[in-house]
C-alpha cells in the first residue's frame, strides 16, 4: 500500500493507468520500513500490552525497592552476558507484597517503563471470571503474548486469587485453581531459558499463596512494600503530587507540617489528601466564578491557590486507611516470607509478649514504657535489630512476671 500510494501521485483515478507507471511499481525497503512503523504485532494490538508512563520519579520514596527491581528486571535484559559468565540466573518471578495502596502496581509499571519493557497487566480475579472454565487457556494466551512482545513483564495483580493455598478458604473453586496453578507452573518452567519475560506478582495476602509458588524457579524473590511510608518517603510522595505545580499553593501551606501530620498514611492516602484539598479549592473557585464574565474568570484562574484551610478540611475527610492494628497485622503476615526461622521466632515471641502486655497493665507505667519500646522495635522499622528485640522482649516478660 505504501509503494502504491507513492506511485499514485499525479495519477487520475478515472483514467487507465499507463503501463510505464505500472512497470515501475516496486516494493522497496523504504516501504517496508514505513509499514513497520504503522503495523504493530497483533499481540500489541490487544488492550493488554502497553509501555506504562509511570517512571521512578513518579514513585515517592521506596528507594531500596526500586534498586531491587532494577537488579531483578533491568539487569538481566541489559547484561545477560554477566549472568552467563557468572553462571547464575535472574529470579524467575518477583512477588511484591504489602498492604493496599502502598505503590505495588505503580512500582511494577515503573520498572517496565524504565527497562523499556512491554507490560501486560492481569488482575487475578478478573482472569478467573473472564475465562470461566478455561482459565488455563487464558494463562497460555497471556504467556504467548508476553513472548511475542518480549522483552516484557507480566504483572499479576491480586495473584493470591490465582494461586491460593491448596485446601485453604478458596476451596470452593479449588478444581479451577488447581489447573490454573499447574498451568502457571508449566509456563514458568518454560520461561526459564528466556531472560526477557519477567513475571511480577502483587498481593496483599502473602499468607494466602500456595507454598509451591515460592520455590526456586518460580516466585523466587519476594519484595516487601512496607506500610506506612516513613517521614522521608512521605516527603517524597508529597513532592510527587505537589511539586509539579507549586505555584498553585498558597504561601500559608506548610508541606513540612503536612508531612508530620500524615503519619500512618500510605501513598494512596497522601495522593487522595492532595486531590481532596485541590478539589476544595476548585469548589470555592467555581462557585465564586459563576457570575463573572470570561475575562474576569481567566484573570482569577491565574491566581487560584490551594490554601492551608483547604488542606485542613481535606485532613478531616481523608484519613489513613490503615490503623496501627492493621499495620501490625500486615507485618505479621509478611514475616513468614521475609525472615528465616530464627528471626521469625524472635519476632513471634515479641508479638505474643506484646499481646500479653496489652491486657490489664494500663496503669503500670513501666510495662507501658517497655511495651512501647518493644513495639516500635518489632514493627516500626524495616531493618530490624533482632538482638535488641530479644532483649526487650525478655525485659518486658520480666516486668509482666513481677
Ligand atoms: P497497590 O498496588 O500497592 O495497592 P497502587 O500502586 O495501586 O497500590 O497505588 C495506588 C495509588 O496510590 C497509586 O495510583 C498512586 O497514585 C498512589 N501511591 C501509592 N504509593 C505511592 C508512592 N510511593 N508514590 C506516589 N504515589 C503513590
């Protein structure tokens, strides 16, 4: 068609085409190149395949996790010869886990963007309902497309729905999921030779996953996306959502104070808070503009500002989605995956001592103090000091005994 279009210039459609022109018709390399830029591989035409627009800069904080994902996804694509020389292989699958709204989906998209991979996003429960009775076929299709579109990333969101612990509470649908699990395993095994299709999974419920999935060659890397972000990370998340248009912030908005006031907020909460404050400003502006003419409006638009008051109102409406109890519960679910047995037993013991200290010692200042300290050592930090936790657990136990 491209060759034809070039030759048709100056030809009149209502007349016979001169033989001389027909004779010169040739499909050239240029025509193929033009065609290549117009026709995408059919796999790419599916809504499923995209290169996301999210970049590392859009994700506030979480620097360790960004580095870990870069190593696991980008390095094997960029430096396959190094892996080969050292006789090692990149992780087959990477599981991101942690509570909702902490940025797992965003991270998956950003790593696809940064490593220039095609991105195929699948929601576990949707796959099951879309391919009722033939979910294995769905899985096969997805992996086929991923191979065609390589280098690519398949992102399974809510993967616990696809790979539930056998004999668990998903039992009702177990015959469906058995076959899905085994299809995914087959596909993962088949991928081992290829370094250019990476599997990412995300879940809020690591405890619901089938153990068989966490073995080498499957999801052999687990990355915990911890809640809630610390002060530095919150600062960065604020910068992501406020930074680009700082001129719309009124002088009385103190970002530092907002960062302090949002302890316990996850990324999604912070985004919602800023959106809500902007919405408050918008409401006020639009109401005020109703009776103004065009020029007055555009003048006013240049001066519209989000003020401290807008943020204060927003703070009343947007609360942290996770309270301390939910955060601790989530962390405990994660221990089984992140820590080895010895470390886990230190944490479990601290957890149960904390629970014990939670009953009937409200008036005992020493117990409360020790409890607070142990709690922050056990749950507050990602990098845990296990010997300190052990010591503090013993100290609290002694207080409880006495
Ligand atoms: P998850 O997959 O962990 O449930 P998402 O990645 O879907 O969470 O995050 C939900 C929304 O919250 C994102 O679309 C983003 O707007 C915001 N968000 C969460 N964490 C961050 C972060 N660290 N930086 C910037 N935005 C974030």
